[in-house]
C-alpha cells in the first residue's frame, strides 16, 4: 500500500468519481491513476469503487470506510509537513478559509490586508459557499478555517469560537415612504416593513433565520420577493425598486451606497454571532493563531488552546459564556 494510492482514491472520490478530471487536477495520467487504484484493490482484496464497464459508478460500503481512513492518513501527513514547516520557517506556508460572501466582502478585507503585510510569504485561499458547503470543506480538511453565522449545527465536529455580534439594517431608496415613517416615529416596526415586498438573503445565509423568527413571533408573513447570497446583488435590486432590502449592517458602505437610505433595524431582530472554527486535531501554526486574533481580538492563543481542550460542545459553550463578544 502506497501513500500515493490513498491520495488517488481520495481525490477520485472528491471529483465525482471522474478519473479524467482527477488526473487533470493532479497533473498525471488517467491510466496511471486507474492502474494504481486497481493495484490497491487487488492488494486489499476488495473493491473500493463499483464499476459499469470502465466507468466508476459509486463507492462501495467497504470503500466508504477505507476512504474515511485514507482521509485521516492524508491529513496526518499534511500535519507532519506543517509541523516541519513551522520549525524551518514560521512565516512561510498557506492559509485557506471558507466563508460566505458577506464575510469575505465586508468583514475580512482589513484583516487580510494586515495579515498579508505581516506574512507576505503565506499564500491565502478564499472559498465562498453556503454553511453546508463551508462545513464540508472544513470537515474534509480542504480548508483550514470555517467562518460562518448560520447552520452551526453543521459544524459540530469543528472547534467553533464566537468572533463578534452583529445585526441588520434596512436599505431602500431615499424617497421611500418608510424613510418618512422612520423620521416621524424615530423607528420602524416589523408591521411597517411587512407592508412592502422584501429583498434579503437566501434562507440559511447570513442570519436569515433570525429575520424569519422575528416575523413569525409577531404572526407576520413577510412578502419576500427576491433572495440572494450576495449583499451587493440585494442592494442592486433594491435600487431597481424590487423591494425593501434587509441586510447585515456591516454590508452598508457609506461611499458606495450613498444613494440608498439606511435605517437601523437592530431593535427588531435578535443579534447574530459569527464564529470561526477548524477541524479537531488541526495543527495551528503561529500565523494561524495570529489570523484568528486579528479577526477576533479576544481570541488570543491562550483562549484558543483552552477551546481546543474542551471535550464537548457544552464545555466549550460554558468557556465562552463569561466572555464578552465584541459588537461589529
């Protein structure tokens, strides 16, 4: 059994069983991969992949178990390399992050700008996706850090830590009637908002569940006419008059969005908390600790190590229960 063979079966499984695409991504030949997989199966005496002619159709039950262990082995090999790299040159390496558009576009730029100046030889890789996609990337070891707000139940196998609290704002054309209501009353209500078509996030993204919960609590049925994962897209369609926008307050740019009015909606919705996390057993290099602290200053190395040391989700929650999470 060779490490290369384990890498081949892992990569094939994560390229939808497409050997040609796997070969292309690994800069090798399709026949070479197929041969090595067959040699491994012959050595083990089992089929890892089921076949129809020359095509792989699905992973066999025993193949699922083998792939899970192969993934663990490959991650351990990666950790060995990270440990060696940390002691040979602590400022050289790579850092990969999976997060949503809102975090990548609005919360992370200043953090990454400062990080790049401090670590010019660390290659950064950004992956954007849904909470489910982010969780899968982190769980598989395809990224180092997951940053997310929604769907935290998907991240049970990760060490997740609270970074900051945030809330929402209403964006709309400056001549909209709600602007006058806000000026006259000093605020607006959910009932006021529910009278108009709404433009906001897709369910499962950027605190959308908090929004839905708030309307449900008051027995209101909002007319959501357009949803998107990208806040800039939401603002674009607000400009086109499609409806009233509900966005993360951090996503309003006073320079870029000066043509839109913004109304504070923090009194209408429960706060959301954005978390950062990583796979259990991850070897955190010094620059990784630094990145976490730059993103969430209260998460210093000592606190991160304490979080790693908690054995259960309940213990980790208790650890952070007495810590004040900053407001974005």
